[in-house]
C-alpha cells in the first residue's frame, strides 16, 4: 500500500516537526537554565559559608593577638618571680637588678618575644646591671 501525502498534510507534518524541534530545544534550554540556577545557588551558599568561616578565623586571630599582647607584662612578672629576680619598679615599668652578664642575656632572650615599649640597660658596677623594661599593654 502506497499512500501519498497531500500538500496540506506535508505542510502539517513540517509544522509539527518544526514545533517538535522548537519544543525539544526549549526543554533542553529550560533544563540547562535550571541546572545553572541550582549551581549558582550552591556556589552562593559555599561563598557565604567561606565568608563566615573567614570572619570567625579573623575574630579568633584578633582574640589570640589580644591575649598574647596583653599578657606581656604578666609573663615577664611571672618569669621574674620564678627566677628570683629583684623587681623595684611599678606595674608599668620593671626595674630589675641583675648580678651577672649571663642573667642579663637570659632575660633579653626571654624579652625578645614579648610586646615591648621600651628597654633601658644601665651598668652599675662591673657585671651588675639595672634593666628597665616597659610593655605595650
């Protein structure tokens, strides 16, 4: 059985084919648009999590820096008490009598990591020093 399509049927089939192709392209485009939107939303969520983590780390760092900086004078005071040094200064300025050059070098090594404001070393007698130290607390 051979059936020949009429011109109207051929035009109708061409229009149906055209609309089918347009529908398939529209469907694929909508799928791509949906996946791009989901990807963008996921990326935005990741960026927000990253920014929150970055802010928390910054707060922790400032808290740690604040803790280490404010404790310089208390660390030095504790070190003086543990090593039996004589402190004749006030709370802001430490005046320490040192009996040997080795003790002076040991104290200077300890002070190296602290937050200093000023340091002054005076020679009183041979191998006797007065170390004046103030911190940025």
